[in-house]
C-alpha cells in the first residue's frame, strides 16, 4: 500500500512538473487575455500606463520567494522586512506588487480555476504558517522558478515577467528617458527570476542591478546584461547552495558560461551574512533572533537590511548617512570591496564588519 502511495505521489509530481511551462506558453501563444509578445523596449508611450506619480531617485522591485501566493500576499515574516526597506530607502520607490510566479502577474487567488483552493490554503496559512498544505504553494512556485531557469522555456517565461515589471514601473512613475536606476531584489526563487527578467529589462537605458537574498541562482543569460549582481547568503542555508550544484554553468570547469564570465568580469559579488538559515529561526528576515557577537546588537533581519543599505550607498543610489540599526544609525564604510574577496573565500567566510 505504501509503495503504491509513493508511486502515486511520484507520478503526480512528474505530471505537475511537465505541465509547469503551460501558463507561459499559453501567454506566448496569445491564448491568455493578457498576452502580448512585446519586450520592455518595444512598448510604445501610448501602450505604457500613464502615471501622475512623481519620479523617484531609483526603483526597487521586490520579487518574493516561493511561499508567495500573489503580489500582495507573502509569508508573514516578510512584511516587517519590507517595512524596514521603506523606512531606510526613503528616496526610492519600493514596488512589491509583481507576482514573479505568473507571466501575467495573476496571483494564485486571482482568476484561476483553482483559485478557491488557493484561497483556502491562504486562510489556513494565516492561522498556521507551517501548515502542510502550504507546501503546495511552495511546490507550485518552485516549478515555475525552474521554468525560468530552463533554456527552452525560460526565455518566454522571463519575457512575461519583464513585461509585468516594466508595466508596474511605468505605473509608479518610471520614465525611461531619465535613466533612473532599477534594482531587482529577489528572495529565494525571486532571485533566479530576477536574473532571468534582467535579460529583457537590460534593454531599458537605466542601470540594472540585482540583489539576491538566498536565491537559487542558475547561469542564466541575463547575467551577461545586468550591471551588477550581489548574492547574499547564509552558511546554514542549503537551498541557495543548490544553485551551484544543479546548474552546470556555475561549475568552474565551464569558464565561458554566463555565470563564470560575469564572475571573471567582476560583476558578481558574493556576500556571506553568517550562519543564516533559509527558513525558520535565524533566517534572512528574522527580526527577533539576535546575532551572536554582533557589536550593534542586531537581529538577522536588521543585518540583512543594513547590508542592502551598504550596497546601495556604495553604488551612490543612497546618500551617505542612510539610516541603519545600531549605534549612530549611519552607514559604516562600504563592505562591498571586502565582500568581493568572499567570491574565492571558503564557504564559511563572512565579513563581520557589515
């Protein structure tokens, strides 16, 4: 009986994985009501959404992890982090309403055949974040992340996400002619989708940066076009480490892959935050657990925010003195030069000054 159960679960997983690219292929074929085969640079002024919003110094698009249900429904732990971003990045526009696991930005509780099921799971997750059924959300979104990384279906998927990012940027006041910098901040699966979408968003005249928080990153061709990538990781996070195992283009024996070429050109910085986990206590968003031996008495989430502030200050997107946690609440000297050494450092190495 148990054998049949495992066989059934395996077949279900296989069929689900095989069907994962269909949403993006339907969009590309024009069968989706929102489907258009145009990249960001091809959208005309008439097609772009008019906005009365004032333009910001730069734009941060947050792409959530595989636990997201829609563009406005994330796991509970992410909300304090996003609030902290808004407090610190006062000259930026923080955009959170892009759902990176749908090429049409259609959340699981939107206009879908199984929307009722996803709504019930969402209600259960509010009551019990560790509900077993919540894993269905993670599984479904993880498969979409793998579609993004796939060289066959990824170009279509990533084009759809790039279109949605551009559409939302225009709604929030972004004007391409002014070349305001764009930062894609991708958590977990959102990290991979960020570098995938960069392949098309790079057609815009603005500098394009990606900050990955524990992302399972592939050797996506988008790495060849973005301005810079920072990958923030924890040594107790095995999921982000899978990227360097699953994707052959990240292996050192393939020096001409997009990943290794970007590394060689100095366009990737790998920053170890310390003994961070992917989920649970001590993760990237944990605003309760204090860091051991941290001179400023910060939590894991506070150090994550501080590191992002350092990066953006170093790129002159933020003015020196941006608010940070700890004594003085001002930015210390940038750690990016030190963090660059972590590219070739042992996995456990990290910069304690961040």
